[in-house]
């Protein structure tokens, strides 16, 4: 399979409070080409969002909304049974807050990527995927990030929104292409060499190793680097350098 000529690196940011959180975000923004900013549903607040927008703009990093099930208590990692109209109202409000702050900072929100359980649920549920595409469309956001070959991809295309297929450099995969649940051992890759190897496999071969053995084909236009993975800034720097050394351009 032909090597990818270019690849985008993205990170979920604005999720940790205080100076430590801002320092971590700043370190990631020196490396990635897109960022997904928490909009208050699972983490973040207006102050954190504004600071993250400012730092992203300083580094020329494209900005995206990262809305979630309204569930701060569980960091948006638990599936919720919630009325679709209520969920749409919450996601609209989360996204609009970032749009308003970005406009005040003379920045644009270019994409939307749902967070956590919402991301995983919408990948399988056509109705939920359509709801999320509707949030992006109402906000005037022209790109949606999600798993390849998912309901999110189909919903984006039906809504006339550009879809950017995402892979994860620091998460293990199951045979069906789903991420290994975080409750299982080995779900998060913490070894820098393993993270780099997975990133290069995505870029060079369009495939990824499966936790139980073997590989599956999985083409991705962007790779996510979780900022809360231990050693995340170091992983990010090694991955970017490794991709560029392999002749792959890193850009949004």
C-alpha cells in the first residue's frame, strides 16, 4: 500500500485545569497541527477555552470544538441515555461557546470532534451521528473528525461536511477496528517506541496492529495524540520527528 504523503496530528486539549494544564497544552501545541478544545461538557470552562484558543492561534494550529455528553463527573467517558433534543441543545451550547470565544480572539473553529463515549457511540449509531453532523452544520463548521468507515463518516457526507478519518497513535485496537476499552489492560500505549511504530504503520501502510494479534487496514488522515497519556509531549515530538524523517509532511 502506498505511503501517505502528508498527515495531520491532533490533540484533545483544554481538559486539565490550572497552570499544569496550560503548560501541557502549550507543549502539545508546539507539535500538533490541529487541536480539539473541550467545551465544558466533560471538562474545561470559558477561561481555559480562551487561553487554549490564544495559544493555538499563536502557534498556527487549527482549532476544533470537542463537545461531549454533559457529564463532567465521568469525564464524558460514560454513555448516557438522554433525550436527543436535550443532547442537541447541550452540544449546540457547548460548540457555540467556543465559537463565540474564538471570534473574540480573531480565530476560526474549523472542525468538530465529539469526545469520549459520544465519539464511540456516534461511530455505531446512525441517529446519533446525524445529530452530531447537525450540530456542526448549524454552527457553520465544515469538517468533522471521527473513526474511518463509521456512521459519523456517513452522516458527515450526507450533510455535505468534509470528513477527516482519525487514527490513534497511543491506543490499541480490536479486530473490528474499535479502540480497546480503557478498562482493559494495554488499552493505552505508553511506550514511546510503540507509539511511534503505530504512527508510522498508519502513515506507511494504512494499517494498525490488533491487540489480539494480526493487523487490520485502517486509513487515517489525522492521528490523535492524547494529552493526558503519560509522557504525551515527548511522544508528540518523537512522532512528528519520525514522520518527517520518513518523508511524510505533517500539516493540517
